[in-house]
C-alpha cells in the first residue's frame, strides 16, 4: 500500500543518514554526504520517472557498504534480498587497487541488471554535475578531465537503459570531453 511504501522509503533514507552521518562530500564546502544518495534517488524519480521502490531504495543505500561499516547482510535483513543484490551490483570492491576498481566498473556495467544500471546512470549524472559545479580540493584540471573520460566509458556500457538520463549525460560529455 501507499503507507507501506512511504514507510520503507523513509526507513531507507533514515538508515543511510545514520550510516553516512560523519561523512562529507569532497567539494570545498564539505557538503554532508547524505545529500548525494538522496540526490541520486531524486534524479531517478524526478528526471528518469522511475518509481520502482527497489531501485529507489538501492539508490538511497548505494554507497553505504562501499563507504561505511554497513554489511550486505544488514541491507538484506532490513530491506530484503532484491535491494541487497542491487546494492551489491553497484558496490566497488575496496580491497582492489583504485585503477583496477575503475577498470572493473567499465567491464561490469554491461552485464549489470536493469535496476543496477539505473542506479549507476543516476550516480554518474550526480557526480558529473558536482564536478561541473566545483572541483574537489587537491584535484588538478587534468584529473577532473580524466574522471569525465572514465565516466563516459562506464556510461557507454550502460546505454539502452533510460533515454532521459542518457541524454543528460551525453550533453555533459559533449561539453566536457568532446571527441578530439
Ligand atoms: P575518486 O574516486 O577518488 O573520487 C571521485 C569519487 O568521489 C566520485 O566517484 C564520487 O563517488 C566521490 N565524490 C565525493 N565528493 C564528490 C564531488 N564533490 N564531486 C564528485 N565526486 C565526488 O577520484 P578518481 O576516480 O579521480 O581517482 C581514483 C583513484 O586514483 C583514487 O584512489 C586517487 O587517489 C587516484 N588518483 C588519481 C589521479 C588522477 O589524476 N586521476 C591523481 C591522483 C590520484 P561516490 O558516488 O562513491 O561518492
Ligand atoms: Zn555514489
């Protein structure tokens, strides 16, 4: 029912807020980290017109395992196995070196589920918009450009998923990394 849906979405938002409570984004203003997962979920409902509750829950939770002490079992216990599996698909293995993690994101994008692809597209769109607004402290212009080029490689393997998100991402790539 509608009541159940509101309950589960707010439960998810609250869970993520508690988990990310001590984290900040990398922008010079040190925005609270929770703005990011909430913003990714909002891109999905507002721009991509996605109302699949599992996708919205996974968006809200998508960085909890990667960036906090949250475990996949905890996610499954609180939100069910389907949400757990989507979060798993969008979580990098932090035991791997950074370059390998970035390579695997490109490779794994193609075989992801439709639900995971939606979360990945909205996550990339949010982060690229952030990088258009302000460069994280310590980043060179070259590093920023490399990030856009890498993100384009990931997004190229997520295509055919959501026209609206892909059009917004393409507009960013045309501006930030036009074909040489
Ligand atoms: P990082 O992976 O270190 O940072 C980008 C990630 O930070 C985003 O994907 C996003 O992930 C998160 N994030 C937090 N705040 C912001 C924000 N305001 N704007 C955008 N993203 C934000 O960057 P790189 O991919 O460039 O680096 C990967 C590795 O390479 C790192 O370990 C780094 O040490 C190393 N490195 C790379 C250099 C280069 O020139 N490329 C130079 C020096 C080091 P999320 O959605 O998960 O929050
Ligand atoms: Zn993210």
